[in-house]
């Protein structure tokens, strides 16, 4: 008989699996770990729109850093 902790863990996995499928359909390019971290941040009060803006800005900066010619 699974414990209540195991049931909660399984439910959390199922939620992340569903969110990952939605994320994939929306081409967010977030893996399960990144998605799980985002969900955790939002559950802890981070503004989802602000989080989205930060992720986009970090991706933009990373892209610029990899395409910038070396000085």
C-alpha cells in the first residue's frame, strides 16, 4: 500500500508530465527540470509574466553571447 508521501510524489510527476506535454506543444523549449523549477517558483509567489520575461531575456543574452565574434 503506497504511503501518502508516495501518492503526492506520483501526483506531482503526473502534473509535470501534463505540463511538459503542453509546454512541448507550445514550443517553449523547457525540459522537465526547467519546467518543474518554473512551477515551483510560481507556487512560491513569483509573477508568471515576470518569470517569462526573465527566461526570454536570458535566452536572448545567451544567443547573443554565442553568436558574438570574439574581440
